[in-house]
């Protein structure tokens, strides 16, 4: 985990005095906000390393996505640490992310590019909750394959997705497949012995 320096008064004053503008894809511009600075680590790194330039070029980020990232950063700044731990996705965040899938993916791509990790994590959690909360018929329409047995799927929903949890699910899935293949081979050998 990379720790970012705390915003000091000197840094804030130098940044605010510079009136920094973001130049985005297709030549659109927008002013840089303090919340976007503190939650988008790419912007933070550019400001610190570039001696506070008047213009920051982000040609891979479109205007609409940067406006959404800035809106999220303003809201995220207002949440307390306890609230962030207690509720992974608030209703306001779910409403904010309620958009067509292609727009959600473009927002995620922009969030990854500007290194807004909390927003990227939120989008991933939101997508996981949608997929895990839908029926197999919906997966089929979205062309998503979920080969987990229902009890493992419920366990994954209940415990959340972690690297250790995924390793355990994969191990259980391998054991499950081995049991099924052994029972299939037993039934085949039983039919051959008759």
C-alpha cells in the first residue's frame, strides 16, 4: 500500500493559487477541485512532481467521466472512516453508479487511469453485488458464466470476495468436481460390471 503525503497548508495554498486546469480528452477543460486532487493519486503525483503546473493533461479521460469522478470525490471526502467500513455501498453511491454498463466501464477505466482506487473498489463491489444478486437467466443474457454450486455462491455472497476466500472457493470447487467425477466413474464402472 502506497501512503500519500498529507495535504499541508503550504501545498494547498500553492495549488489553489495556481488555478490548475485539467485538459481532458477531445480538448475539454475543467478546473481541478481539492477533492479530486486528494483522491486521484495520478493528479496528486503530477502536482507534487511538476511543481504545480497550470495545466494537467489527461487525454485518456473524457470530460463526463472526470465530472463523475469529481462528484464522487466530493461525496467520498464527506464520509467518515467508520461509515466507509460499516457500509461498503451506500444507497447514494448505488444511485450514482446506476448507469448503463458501457458508461460504468468507461468510468472504471477513467478511475483506474487517475488512480482513484476507492472509486475503482466501489465499482467492483457494485458490479459484484449486481452479478451475485441476479438469476442465472440474467447471467445468460449478459454472457456471464457462473459455475459455482448454489451453496458456494451463497457463501461467496455472505463472506464477500477476498483473495483467501477465492482460494478457498477454488479449492472447494476442485474438491466438488473431483467428487462428481468420482461418482460418475463409479456409476460407469457399476454399469460395466453388470
